C-alpha cells in the first residue's frame, strides 16, 4: 500500500505541472498509513468553533477587524451597512492600510497561530504597537455573516488578491 502511494507521489512530482492538491492528499495518506508517524491534525470544523466561541458578540468581531486595519497602519476605516435589515445584506469594511501580498495572506492571515505579530510587534509605517494579539480577527467574520469576500492589495502592486467562496 505505502509503495503504491509513494509511486503515485513520485509520478505527480515529476510532472511539468504537478497537482499540488493531489500531492498533499498523497502525502497525508502516506503519513496516515505509517504506524511510526504521529502528528497533530485539525478538523475543518475547528475553524468554525474558533470564530464562534472566541468571538462572542458582533461588536467584538467588528472591533477585531478594525484592529487588523490599525495593525496594517491604516489611518481610515470605512464601515458600510447595505440592506442590513434584510437577508443577504452586506457589511463592507474598507481601510487604507498597507494591504497584504499573496505571501502574507498565505503565511499569516490564512495560517492558524502564526508568530507574525510576535516576530514583528511594531507596524512598519507608523511604528504602532500591534493591537491584535490572539490572531482572531480572521475568525471574527464568522460572527458577522455567512460569506466573506476578501480583497487586498499592496501599494505599487500590479494587482491585488480577491478571494470569495465558490
């Protein structure tokens, strides 16, 4: 069994355009079938629990997202409520902070328990002590709505990032 998985993994790795999701699945399968390998794993539902249990109120969730803007050296944060009294209404939060490049989104915003704020406790532009401590701003959105459309760009970049649910 492990031999078959290793062969499939090797075949995927030598492709000109490897399927990284397949590589990840094969690697996980290989580790799962290795009796000597022990590792932590997290159920995807854990993220939902973090958002709903760490952030108890909508007001707290909104303040966590404003802290994210502060930490990104924003001077202005706009909060817009559109059709808030009806299902499908929108909450739009915009700021003029430094934004994030793809690497920062992947390695900081999308990573659980990152050390980014420990490693860089002071914001680069205004020298602010970062307000966010627990890294829960990303989970706060669960307290505010059912869908997240996330857009960010850094100054001078040819394009930004746009992520939305499928």
